[in-house]
C-alpha cells in the first residue's frame, strides 16, 4: 500500500523510555472478523515528517514489525448506521523492543499491507462531539509529500489513535 500515517508523541521521562510494542487499529472494508493485515512497518522521526531538519531516528519503513493482528471486537461505522459491520477494526501489535528514546517529542509513522484490494486504513481518533481530534499527517507515494489527515465531512484535522507500551529506562552505573 502506498500510504503512511504519522502522529506525534512525547517521551517525558528524564531517563528516556524503552519501548516494547505499539498498538494501532486498521481495517479493510469487507474483511470479516479474520484479519487480512499481513505486514506492518514503522519509523520514528525526531520532528514533523517531511519538514527540514526532521530525521528518521529509528526504522527503515520496510522491515516487517507485525507481531499480531486480531479482530478488536469493534467496527468503524458511519454515524448514520451504527449497525454497519462491513469495516471490522483489527488491533495490530508491532514490535518496538529495539527502540529506546531519550526525552523529547517524536512522530510515529506507520504503514500496513493487507490481502484485500482496499486499504488498509487507519481510522481517525474519534471524540464524541469534537470535529478536530489531532494533528496526524498522511503520506501518499503518488504525491511524495506529507499533508494533514483531514476528515472530508467537516474538513477538520484528525489524530491517529495508537498506544505505545514500554517502561521508563533504568539508570545503570
């Protein structure tokens, strides 16, 4: 698939953070509840992807880091039809056990591949009653540039929901 999605996060521990894994939801329309996600890769940037002075500090954008992909028990539905089950969300777990980051603000940039002809898609962060949910960026190889992830309905910026798991680094003498 030729698209990537990125969003920012902050490491606040003064000793840094040792990551273990990332959890990111995806879907492919019509997949059923058996996952069709077959590959995932990620990069971590030390600034806004694509901006001058921003660099990839971890990841190559190609190495498969997918540990598992399973039906999450939830669906991506339009507001007008909460009974729609055509877009089941898969919870994808990515291996980040080799990543250590010192304090700072970073961007997680992910890409998924699936076995169907559409997507995979990462649903935007959803906050009841809020149109703008973040500052995620999307990249399409056809345009070779990063642009804001916009909800075409209200034309507002969206966030990418993800969870990073790990622990504060230990001080070793």
